[in-house]
């Protein structure tokens, strides 16, 4: 699982969790994919062949109260500099623990970009301006599944808002709702969108609640005690 979410609308100095597990450490075999009911013919290499997530690179922009949002899959040569700059913001670094040179950020991105597509890193482009970083991932194929009960095709999200002037105005909640809607609209087999912010990160938990997620449980993960946030397809119209 990737490092803990940065606060979507950062509050007072958050405390960092220690360590992280690799989202991509579970090897998918043809037998496992068959057991999961996956059609192996739709998979290519890396996020551009991201059949495991129903191809986020093809998801259309959506209009939100904050502007038109589009998820754009990361390209290292184009996006590394801006993502690394965001990772060096103290409010972000306290949770993601990726401060340092661009090499540090590249080491985090490269396994996802060269993987099997179970985790797709994206820029959130709002009204034409890159302002957030997302990871859309298969929670049922992630180490998270070792620590809590997940369902087939559960889809996880991690978010950081990179631009400081976009924080603290409710934009995090707006974007979380929009992206979870995108997941549910484009992944018909997915019944739940999940997230696991640090329980101490009250602003982040509040943003998820405002976006229609429910506080499902507290989960002990290797690097933090997490709030398991869930947005159910069955309840999305009411929350």
C-alpha cells in the first residue's frame, strides 16, 4: 500500500507514520486472475494497459463545483518535477515520507508505472491546472487486504493536494466525491471505494466524510493506525 494520505485540507502539524509497504509486491498469476474472474485478455503492461482498473486513462473529465476535473495518468518525464515539489511540502512529506530529490519520488512512481496496472498514479488537473496527485488502486490486490476485510474489485484512492492555495476551502471533499463517482461510473464490478487515512489526520477524515464516505473501522497497518473509509455504491445517492 502506498504511504499514508497527505491531508486533503491540512490542519495543524500532522504526525508521520513510519514505513510503508509496496503496493505492487503481490504477483498476479493467470490462475489467480482466473479465480478472481478477471479477463486476462484486456491487460497490457503498466497503467496504459490498466485493465485491472478498467482503464483510468480513458475516463472522461467531470464537472465539479470547483471546476472541470480530469485524471491524467502520470508520465515520469513530464510530471516528475511537479510531483517531487509537492512531496517536499512539509504538510505532504509528514505523511507520504517522500521528501528529497526527484530520485526519491521516481523510486515511488516507477514500480507503478511499470507494473501490471493494479495501481495507477494520476495528476488531478482542475480547470486545466495540475493541482493534485492521486493513486487509484485495487484494494483487493493490495497489501491492505492482509489487514482488513475487502471485497473483490474494491478500489482504493490516495490523494494529496499539491498546491497550497487549493487547500482549506473544501476542495478536497469536492474532488474526493468526484473521483469516487468516476470510479463507480467506470468500474461496474466495483461496489465500494475505500481509503485509509491516518486516524490522527482529522482534516482528511472529515474530507472523506463530507464526500459521502463512512467511517467503517479502525485498522492497524504496519505504518499507522488507519481509519477505513468506505463509499458504497448502494448508498452513493443518499450520502
